[in-house]
């Protein structure tokens, strides 16, 4: 069994105004259905995530795993 690519960064909290997760930008329905989606559908959703994350009302206060890894590499997240 191969690993399923996921945008999850372990910041699991929903923006009540947009309905998107603060960490990954997915909706609850997308998160729940992720494992059953086709690889093509997952790629379609992932292509939409950067624009979605620009619309959330606030950013997470704690450092994310992605941010920490970038900081440790000396690059920006």
C-alpha cells in the first residue's frame, strides 16, 4: 500500500467564516473524504488550497510543523 499525499500540517482547527481548516485549507467534508478520493481529485483540491488559505480570518498562533521544518532548514515557509 502506498502513502496518500496529504496537505495536513497538524493544525486542525476550522475557520468558522470560510469553513476551511487553518492548517491545510480543506473543508470538513474534504478531510473526511480524503482517503476515498481519487489521486486526481486530491490534486485538484490541493491546487485550490493556497488561495483558500489566503481567505481565512486568522492564522494559527502556534508554529506549524511546516514552518518549523523551514526554519530549521533556514528557508521561509
